[in-house]
């Protein structure tokens, strides 16, 4: 369709909106619908950019709140957002271009706003520029959290201690006789509790219950019933320099992301250590290099590196299989060449897609 080819080349603008408005949506093919959906998101991102830019010049928030029928506090928060985003000018440009939506931009803002200098914020922004448009909201949040921890490890520990003081348990009524019980906890302990519930759920009889339902029942049994005691493992990756107190670089908690050096050292005092020797590029290139199937040790490293989440764009499923980016035997079984995928995306990669890896380890699917 000639019109959709024109749309693919168009920049976010009023003219693009007019083109979209003139489409017969029911007559579009499946591929054309995908193109139009992407462009509609670009229009929304551009509209958000315009709103944020205009809000910078609005002083009377009460009048604006009445005009747009929003609570005044919502308008105040949005104006605060416009101020914060001035420290991310290049990502704001991506919002204007429709390459990044406001929700993902806010995920970055929420994580960099406490960095102690504009220079550190710019350092994080510089790393994110090329990869942010290709990441989901949760993926971008995890990547930004890791970058913030690396850029300011001392501040990260201080903010962790401050956040830890806000730990709590809350209950919120839900419809139909249900309620939501929420615990705000340190990441390590929260991960331990989750893994315990997963282990308990596996021990329950096979029946019509879903895994989520079994975990919920296991939670109730832990507090209200009888449950056998069991130990739980969490995997933390920490450099030898940090372990010895020579640096304060954050460690990585599998399934979560960065944790402070102090927290990791406390865990190491009672934990089981496994040494992994890395080359100058931080690649464990000697682990199972000359065998097709990844070793258990390499599988663990791949999982820790990816937060145990599938590496395919937008996927949040847990890693189920290791994949050679450059196929074996031309590509070796190393940390640099093995990525974690769920079963579905492993099949898609081999059947219909080509995947390449950048120097920073990010993947491109075509």
C-alpha cells in the first residue's frame, strides 16, 4: 500500500496525524496494521513531548487543572517531570521523534534523578541513547538501575539504606471478597521468599490449580498452616575487588539486578563461593568453550547476566535454553556467544529471525 510506505518515512507531526486519520483501517493488511500501530505510538509520544514543553511555561497550575479536568496534584507532578527531564535532553529528543514513549522516559528519570551531578546523569544517558528505543519499560528500568549503581556505588548504598528504612507491609481491599497484601522489602530477602514459595508450590499435588494459585496457597500455608522447613539459594555475582573491600562496585542479584557492595559482602560471609576467572573483556571464555552444550556453570552465568529473563526484545519469560548467537561450531560456547532465551524465542530465532550481537552484548533481531 503506497500510503503506508509514505507513513513509514514520515516524522511525527500534525501532517502524520492527518495521514493516519485518512486511513480506512478495516482495509489494512496485517503488516500494514503493525506499521500504523507503531506510527500511532509515535504520534502519542510526540503529543507527550508537546505537552511537557508547553507545561514549562504554565505558572497557574490550578487554572490548568480545571481546564484539562485533572487533579491539581497530577498537574504539579507533571510540571515537576518537565523540570527533571531537562537533565535528559537527548532522550527528550527521542520522545519528540517518537522513538521513545513517556512511560519509558519516566522509568529513566525515576532512577537517575538522585544522582549527585548532571555529569553522571549525562553519562548514564549517553549509554542509553542507542539501546533505549529497543527496550521495554521493565528492561529499560533494569538497565538504568544497573548503570546508576555503577556510576554512583556509594550513593546507591546510601539510598538503599534510606529505602530499607521504609520497609512495610500494606493491605488494600479488592472487589469480590479479595484483598492485596503487599510487602516492601530489601531485594535479597524478597527474592528468598519468592523462591521459597516457588519451591513449596512445586511440592503441592498436581491438580487444576495454576502455578500462581499454588504460590498463593503456599504463601497462606507458610503463615497459617504447616510447611516443612527448607533452605533457599540466591545467586549473587561479585568481583573479587569488591569482595575484598578494595572497590564499592555493586554486585548482581540473579532475578533482580544490582545490590550494594555491603549487602553482597554480608551475604558472602555465610555463603558458598564459586570462583569464575574472567578475561580482560569480562568474558568467561574458558568455560565449556569446546563443547556444544553449555556447562551448568556457564548457564548460571548467563542467567545472572540477564536477570534470568529471556534476551528477546520485550520478552519477560524466564530463561529456558541457551542459544549460540554465532552458531556452533563456528561460534564457541562462551559467555560472549551464549544468550539465554525462552523456548518460544529460541525456535523463532532459528526458524525466522537473524540475531547479531553488539560489542556491549545487546542483541539485534531482524
